[in-house]
C-alpha cells in the first residue's frame, strides 16, 4: 500500500519514520502529515530553535544530527525511510 505525503511517496509499513528537525516549523508539519497518513513518527531534534510543544504527542529524541552515534541508535528503531531536512545536513 502506498501513501503520498507532499512530494514524497512512501510504502506503508509498521516501523517509525524519524523526522529530523521535527520540533520546528516545517518538520512539525511534516510529522503531522505523516501521522495523518498513519505512519508512526519519531522526532529527532536538538531543540536549538525548535519547541518541545511542537513535538507533543510524538516520541522526541533530543539530539544533534551531527551526533552520528545517537542518530544511528534512533534510526535502529525505524524503518527504511527518514526525513533529513537538507538545511540541517549542511
Ligand atoms: N508561516 C508561519 O507561520 C511560519 C512560522 C515559522 C516559520 N516560518 C518559516 O519557516 C521557515 C523556517 O522553518 P524551519 O522548519 O526551516 O526552521 P525551524 O527553526 O522552525 O526548524 C528547524 C528545526 O531543526 C532543529 N535543528 C536545527 N539544527 C539541528 C541539528 N543540527 N540537529 C537536530 N536538529 C536541529 C531546530 O531545533 C528546529 O526544531 C522560514 O522560512 C520561516 O520564515 C513560517
């Protein structure tokens, strides 16, 4: 089964999708859109400009995407897809 979220098309599966930057403006909308399409979401965010409140109702892992070890641990609980905001990945 397929689900379209904006420009992304994802295969439906049971594992969570990590959304880096999910406690910010665009990431929190992304997380909610994924949940509306019945995906489980984990928010990964260092809260440098984001807000705990935008992650309400989601599992929140506080971490920096530069922390590869922590990111890999978060990804280990997830499926094949991950949202990495390119602006964060510079
Ligand atoms: N229309 C509106 O009401 C509205 C409101 C806010 C923002 N905006 C627009 O949205 C854009 C900004 O939104 P955004 O989502 O790109 O920015 P954002 O700052 O809201 O979100 C970025 C998120 O990434 C996190 N983050 C940053 N560096 C990180 C790192 N190294 N590791 C992990 N997490 C990290 C931050 O803590 C934050 O939660 C701007 O263009 C702004 O003008 C519009």
